């Protein structure tokens, strides 16, 4: 049966496909921009989260190796080992109220200054302020980045030929076993390349030079006095940080130099701030969720301050050029640092929670019985059963980027041999599962994609926390619900425990001044108040400054502690101490010398030589005394000034 063909329109499926094709054609030029934005936001979050890892409360203190083992393994000094708990400053529930209030007041003050004074003067003042703050942050970021690049070029471990190789700097060879060795420090297949011995020596010297330490001493009367130990990496990172900030202020005012400072600020902030608990973090993120909605949608404050201020409080991304547009007039998209740091705190907490669970599952309980005195308690005579929790010693999980790269296949499959947990041999590259970290990263990416999609549709600035907070918090709590770990997640805390309190008590015992006791009482009174528990209280502000100073000193390598530890009773140490006192008498003193390496092999060689000298002297002395006692000859004496046994012993000690 034939029918007349009418002019009917396309069906609903065709309309949907046409709409999607039109939308994709509009978004396609912006896909590189959006990809750049998402990856730039993830970079400081992931790196800052990994850098904040340290020993959790569910792990025991790491077992310190002997000096010989440490020298063979090329580990850092004991002072640099991560054998402490988290030293981050924790937030409190009261900060959920204080954070939005202070942020709102600051935002309103900046808006009024821009409106009535103009943005030019304010930009000059704030640029100098942020430049001074950025020196340490950028130097820290560059220093850690150079460390990662160094680990990729000269790793400690790598797999090649189906076996694990360990690179030994003192022996200048890569070792697989006592028989199988390589003379090249290059990893992987590069180690097979046959190179001249001169070239290999250059590589070994370069590898050692990157880890060599230099001692810097400076004193200007009684005004300034410090002594630090620097590495070549620290010196280079400081020079690059100063150069980048100088170029940003005087030479090039480009978006990527501004982003470098923004990355550094976010990277440092994620290592200093912690929500302490998931409950506190959820409360703070929820409060800032409503703060962001109000100031973006209902007031012009947020958009005005973000667009008028040319300071590193945001990340900038160049948009594609439009038709007839010059490169100098290119528009820039922006992302506030708060949209990185605020969700990044919860993502970093999720990674540390994964590490806590990893060591918590490795804990074992040992039943110990205590005999009860039958004379005092005859009715309850017998054995009292008690359980003791044994924690697994902590092994640092940071600083293994290069080792992991050279021990992993292109399909992300580990090439390391399988290690039996019951045997003493352990995996040299510790790893742990990260379900909550990966879930929070997925939630952040989804929230960011929704933000960009809504902004593309409505062509209006969007409060990113409106979509990021539900994405991050929802992914975390839903993961805990699916894994049945809601109770563990809710009870998890990074607050200071008994070990930190014991360390603080030891330090307080050393300070016996009355002023310190009065300040301690004032701190206790302040901590009991509602404001004293906040992140912005005077007590926590002072503690944050001290912790920031410790982090800077650790990255530079403060040598004062090591100098005190190296003091001995030998005459050489007394001479060096006397020399330092003589230097202190002058008005000005500056020195930059290579630090003396603590090489266990040199110490052992010196001991061997010393023992051989002692045996030779004892043999000569005993023989001469025997001869003299038997009347066969006089006691033997060497030419020159005569020395007693005590003088010779003093020489041995100096050797």
C-alpha cells in the first residue's frame, strides 16, 4: 500500500545528535585550554599530597641502619630521616566559621581599595609582598623538582634483564650479586652501553657532585650569625627562584611566571595545613561551599578582585585567538588558588589515610601473660591475659619516583621480584594501596569538568567549589561506605599523640625560665577559648611560623645540630672548637667550604691502619723490654726527640 510522503521533521534522536555535534564543534577549539587547566590544577595537588606523607600513628619508628649499611645504601643522614609524625598544623571545627568570615572581610577590603584607590598602587604593594613570600616557596618547589629529575637520571635501584640492580656510589658500580656487577651508573638498558673509563668516571663524579654538601658560615658581629650545610641542588634552586621572581617583576610579566609562583604557594600550603579529621574537613569545605556561591553569584566582589589584581593568587591560561585578534590582546582564563588548596587539603588527607590503613592492617597483637601475686590476691590467682599491639616499622615512601620508573614496565606492571613478607628481605621500594586518594582525584576531575561545562553553556563565571566540594566529599564518603570503613574514616585523626607530647615535655624541661612558664600558662588559657582552637590564633600562628622555619632549614640542611652531635673528646675536635672561637672574636667572618663527608669506609680504613700501628708498636716495645730484662741489650729508642707512650697514644687518637 502506497502512502503520500509528508514533510515530517527529524526525530528526537536526530535532534539530540545534531545538538551534540554542534556543541562539540563549539567546544573543540577550547579542549586544549580545558585540558591545560585541569592538569595544572592536579599538579600541585598530587605533588603536595605526596610531599606531605610521613610516618602515621599506626606505624612504629623506623629502624635505623648502621653507619656502614647507611653508607652502602647511600641514605641521608639520620637527622633527615622521616621518623616523626605529621608536623602539619591542624584545623578545628571553629575554622568552619572563621575561614568564611576572614575571607569575606579580606575580599571586601580589597574591593574597597580597588574601587576608591585604584588597582595600580595596590598591585605594586602586593606584588612586592608576594615576591618576598615566593622566594622560599619557589625554591622549595624547584629543589624538590630537581631531586625528582636527579632520581630519574641516577636512581638507586633499577631492573634490567629480569633482575634487580643496586647502584653503589662508594664502590662505583651497580651490584646484582657478589659476582655480577656493572661499572656504569646509568640505569636500565643504558647500563649495557660500553663507555670509556674516562666517561664513566665523569658520570660517577657528576652523580656524587649532586649529593655533595658544602658548609656556609657567615657572621657579622653579634647581629647575624648562622651556619648551614648546602647541596648543589639547594644552591641551584635558590638561584633559579631569585631569577624567576626578578624576571617576573622587572623583565617579563608573563602568565607562566605567575603560575610558577601560584604552583609554589599551593605546593607549600598543602604541606602545612591539614583538616585533622574528615569530619572537620567536610565541615570547612561545606562552609566555603556557601561562601563561594554567595560572593560569585550575588556580589561583584570575587570577580572584580580576581580580574583587577595582578598577583599570584590565581592560575592563568591563555585562551585561543579569535579572528582578527592580535597575540598581545589574547584573553586569559583563570582559576583561583583556593579552588586548588581547599579541595587539595582533603585529597592529601585521603592519601595519608591510605597510608594509615596500610600500616594498621600490618599491626599484630601479641598475647602476654602477667603472673598475679597469690599472697595478696588469693581469690584472683592465675594468669592475667593482656594484648600488646606490635606496629610495623615505618619506611619512607617518598623520594622513589626514579626508582619506581626504572622498576616498572610500560604497561605499569612492577618488574620487582616477589618478596615474602615472612622473610627478612624486603622490597627496597615500599608501596601501598591508595583507594581513597584515587577516588578523591576522580571526584575532583569530575567536579572540574562539570564546572567547565556549566561555564561554557551559560558563558558566566562559576564558583568552582560549588561543583568541586560535592565531587571530592561525595567520592570519599561513598568509597568508605562501599568498603565498609565509615567508622575508621570518621575516627581517623592527625592530632598530636603521646609521642609528640613526650618530645614537647623534654624540650620544656630544658627551658627553665620563668617567662617560658608564664607563656605556657597563657597558651593553655588561650587554647581553651573558642578562638584559641582556631587556625588563626596567636598560639597556632607562632607554631606555624616555627614549622615553616624548620621546613626551610630542613630543605637547606641546617648543620647546627650535626655540629653538636659530632663533638668528641679528641684533640682535633678541640682544635676546631678553639678555631671557631677565634673566628667569633672578629667582626666579620664568611666561609664556604666542602663539608667533610661521614664515610663509613674511610672510618673503617682509619681504624684498620690504627690497629696495625698499635700492634706494630706493641710488638717493638714488648721485644725491647724483654731484651732489656734478659740483659741482652738496652731498650731501643728511635732517633730524634723521644716520645712517651702517652704522647704516642695521643697521636693515635688524633689519627
